[in-house]
């Protein structure tokens, strides 16, 4: 159990969605690093404060080993009986995935190391240097340089994470077409966790189970591979494969939190029907190994395209993408495609999942519908070009398909782009291209918009991702030599 991780999960789970959105938009994945560094500082400062009492405890208890035992058990006790319950991890860490036993052992071991370090510094080192320490000018300069170097490396690490938050970009038209299906290693990843549950027992193939429960007449438990009855091996059920594009609700217009893969799995409707879902149940709640929840209307869960996926791009799901099983619900933002799924529950009445409880797409009708968008993915923004120029990108409207993409330059007339048809499926993005000819030298603003399969154009008014997904036209600047 990593205490800063517990603290970060506790805080992140309780801050309002608007504040969280600000940090995500400002720092991207760097927000997690900032949270982790803050937690680490806190849990380094607290033992430092407690160390101030060492001399008093030493004078009171006299015996060196008793002092060490005192610091070991009191430090561990404060963590196990006070701090962990305050962080909703339960007494002795009983609510963590490692359980009370391992939590107690790990904190006792950590506290013993802390007590031994205090003893060494404040007893052994103090005896070796009875007159204290006196830094020379050289030592001071070397120490200062070291501190600056550490700060610089920390800043660089944070900046490198921030830089990962950016546009969807392909180096060329040919690269764009080569990546119409996103390779698994390049598929975007967003998670609420500081550390994903790859070591959690609930995501180990031999122990994983999926419970279909709630308002059903035949509650059913599925396993990943053969298990003794009454568990049913999920991998033996009929499966389908389908191409689906996923997009994160926190994606900016033109952002890179959008990818396409082929998913293979069992129809969600088959599992609900096999369990005898009550006709009165109108919502389905998903619960995951990391405590995440999501909920969709029953009509969406019964859509033949909604899956409990066990494969991605022809191979097993990776941990980052929800191994051993995840939900795929085309047409909705990625927050509804629950990863590390362990429970499917039929309920009555609109239910709010983890992100909806924090204000994201939280209307009673489920919302979460992906906004129509066209993205200019090549050439990159602020590219210097000369001669004939062809631009390209993707357009996506969830499960509503794309009927047209239009492009304009410098606020002029809209021109139709060429769509690459057919797309991988009616549930994926569509690639598009347009030749701009040879623009005049100078700076040019290029904008794009899409029209979905119902004939509805994408919203022109800009909107931030929070709370219902970003809106507005994507644009880039071309610099013509």
C-alpha cells in the first residue's frame, strides 16, 4: 500500500468537477504528478514534525530500544488508526485492495525504518559530531547546486507530462491513413487512478469474476477462463468484433484523447437477458475493481453494439485498457466505457457514476452523447509550407456517423472535403482530405466543421470540456513561404 496514492485518490474523488477540469486542462497528466508530489511532501513533513519530539521521548524512556519501539508503534498506529480511516481507507487499511493484514505489515515496517533512521541520525551521528555540523562555503555551494538540479529535474518531469497533452497530429496524409486503426500502444489512456489496479486481486485472471446482479431473476457470475460451477466461463460465450472510436469527455476540440480500435467481446444485452433483467429496470450500473462506477440507460445497454470486451486489436486487453474485461458503449464519451469491470447491476431510476457525481454530463437523461467534431490532424499547427498543400483529419459523431466535412480558409466560403468511405464502421471516425491548392504567402487560418449522419452540423460556439464535452470549430495556422 502506497500512502500518497491513497491520499491522492481520496482528494481527487472529492474535489468538484469544475476544479478538477481546470487542473486537467492546465496540466494534463501533469496534474497527477503535481498531486503526487504534494502528497509526498505532506507525508515527509509529518514525520519530520514528529521527529522534533525525539529528545523528549528519549529523556522520558531512557532505553534506546524502547525509544525505537515507541516511535515504531506510535507512528504506525497514527497511520493505521487515524490517517487511513480519515482517508476512507478503513481502520488498519481494511478498505484498501491489499487488506488490513498487508497494510498493517507495510506500515509497521515503514515505521520501524523511520524509527531506525531517527535513532541513527539523532544518536549515532550526534555522538560522532558532538559539536554539530558546520558547512563550509564549498559544501554550501555544492548543496545549493544539488538542490537546484533536483528542482530543475522535477520541473522537467512535470513539463514533459504537460507536453503530452496536445493535439491529434499525423506527420503526413499517408501516416494518417496508416493509423486509421490506432495501434494499441498509441491508443489514448485516461484514468482516475494515480496507479492502476494491475496488482489488484480482482483483475487477476484466475480470481476475476463478473457479477450480473440487481433487478434480475437469475444472478450470474462469470469467470475469465474455466472455473468450478456455478461460475460460467465468459470466454466460452459467443462473441462479436466491431470497430469503435472512443473519445474522452475531457478532450479539447482538436485534442488527442480520441482513438479507434477493433474490440471483441460478448454483447452486454446477452448477459442481461441471460440473467433475466426485470422489465422495470431502466438503468444499468457498472462497478470496477478500482472503485470506479458508470451508469447508462437500459436501452443503451441493450444496444447490440454494446459489449463486455475482452480483446482489443486482436490481442488481450492491456492493463491500461481494462484487462481482463471492460465495457464498450458506442456513442457515449469514454467515461462510460468502464474498465476493469467486476459488476453489472440492473436498477430503476437514473444512476450517476463516478464522474457524473462530480458534475460531468450529469443530466437525468444520461447525456454523455459525443459531440460532432472535425479535427485537422495534418499538417501540424504552425507548419511552414510552400507550393500545393493538402490537409487532412478525422471527423467523428459517435454512433450518428458523418455525412460531410467542410473546410474554410481565412473566414471564406466553406468547401467540401473528400471523405474516405466507407469508414471502418458506422461507430468510428471518418478520415477526410482537402487540397488547398497553392495558398498565397503569409499566415492562413484553416477551420473545419463536420455534419453528422442526421444532417446536423457541429456546434459553432466554443465550449470547454467541462461539463458536457468541448464544442466549437477546430483550427490551425499555416505559414506559407
